[in-house]
């Protein structure tokens, strides 16, 4: 039978696993209950399993049994992130999170279930595989850089040599119509950096600002000046997105505080813009502080690099999607998203691609649905078998192509 048919036969199991994961979301690098569920799903399958040391990651290697022509046996890596978010769920679904203040608001429960399903499909096809498959079940994607931890512990070489290709998938609760896959060669997702600013002044009475050093007005000026700087110093065709998510100061309306703080996220799509921002931002903020007679501490930290899809591997994924589901199920994006991903760490080391999949409810307005990270973000279970089939077919077909090339 075909991979899509076999995947559909797993649908009930995939839904059950996904909902179990959804009800017990865990955040960060330590996901013991999630790891336990993944290991249970893999139990009895012929995978070599390695558990993470610094995280609760799971690396599972399937050794293909089909003959291969050279000693350079090919290997393909498939990745699913497993962590949730510190969000209070408000979807109202019957399998809502049972953990107060935590939710699978980004769909990682679907990713985990789909990759676990792919493990079954691949194990059934072990005798057809002239190469090995590495499954990367990763904690800590949501700001914890879990991919770096797994790379440091050897996931890219888990088959005994460096993987030849790597594929990741991400579901969306909006953006595209139900069941549509999305790809883009080159930069697909932005780089992400963190900006933390502390403006240091001198406290005093609100009625006499001239004998204090007010950090609040300077901080307010900084927030608007950052936006103006981007429009005047950066090319609109190489965009920068800067959003201030935290602006804090003071305890009472008639007290000038000692300090004010700003926290912002910065997204860039080229390494040149990223490096320029790292210089331009402190220069601007220190200039404003100096003009007000204040001091400022600026902490600018790189987080995730841009997610850059390999052209050939993206083409491979596109053809695989079209072969499995038809061309009507594929969207080729002209522009990247300003979200960020630590799968970028993998793609910086191994040629591969990152594929989107819309899990918006059938018939829902994908342009108005609550997007990922919202407490109202809802993901439709119906896409689980399709994602499972794509994961498995990417490994099967890519290993076959790599083996024949040797």
C-alpha cells in the first residue's frame, strides 16, 4: 500500500497521541512527560534510541536493511520540536491543556505525533531503505535553543556520519487554507535577536523634574527613535522588524523613578542587516541617553539565525508534496515570514528545508483565524496523517535518490 494510505490507517493513533500531548504541555528544555510519551510511541520499533543529557531530547536511528552500493551509506534527518508555551489556553476544545499557564499554542504536539507516526511507517519500510533515518525529537525550541543542545550532543552525526539531508515541518493555525503545504527556497524565516535596555537616571519628585534625571521620557523617546532609525538607515527591501514588548518604569504617578527598562525583539533577513543593527542600536540609544544627561546599559544578544532552505532540497520537498497530494496542495511563498526557528541551526550544518502545513479548521477563514502563540490558536487533527506521510516519504525518496547517486 502507499505511504498516504498507511498514514491514514494510523490517524486514530495519531489523534490520540496528539491530544495526550496537548493536555500535558511542558515548556523549556526539560519535558519528562513528553519524552515518556514519545518513548512509548517508539516502543517495539527497531530504532536505536539515545536520550539527551542536557535536555529530555530523544534521538532515534533506523538502520535501513536494503543493499547500498558504497561505504558512504546515506542518512536523512527528520525533526520535530516538542515544547509548549507559557500561555493559558482559551480554545475551549474538549482536550484543552490540564496544566495551568501552559499550552501547545504553536502546534508542536502535532509535530511530535506526526514524527512518531512516521517512525512506524519507516520501520515498516526498513527493508526498502538503502540508508539510515535519524529522528530528532527536540525540546526547547521556544526560546531555549534546544537544537543547539542536540547538535552539541551529536544528533547530526547520530547515524555514524553527518546526515546528508534534513527536513523539518511546522503547522500553522492561519495563513494558508486547510491542508495546504508551504515552501520557499532561500530565507524562509527571519533571524531573531533580543534587546534589553536599562535607562539609568536619578529619582525625585514628579513636581520637580529639573532637579532629578527622568529616565521615563528618555525611554519613551528611545522607543520611537528605534522605529525611525530603521526607516532611515535600512533598505526597505532588506527589512528589519523591531517590536518593543516590555516598557517598565516607576511605582507611582508623582515619583520620578531611578530607572526605566525596555525589552524588544528584532528580526532581520540578512546577515548584513543583522550585524548593522547590532552596532546602530547601541549608538542611537547611547546618544539619546547622553542628550538627556543619563546613562544607559544596552544588552543586544543574537538568538536564532535566519532559517535558510537549500534550493535543491526545497525542490525535492515540493516534488514530494505534489506527488503525494497534488499541486493544488502546495504554496510557494514569494516572501519569508518574520518568525524565527532554531531548526535554522540544523540547516546551517546540513542541506535541507523547512515545510509549513496549514492546520486551520476546514472552511475557516485562514486570513482571520487566531495565529500560532495565541491562547485561541486551534489546530485541526485532520492534517496529522498527511504530515506523517510527508515526513516518511521525504526520508524514503531522498535516501533512494542518494543511494542511486552513489
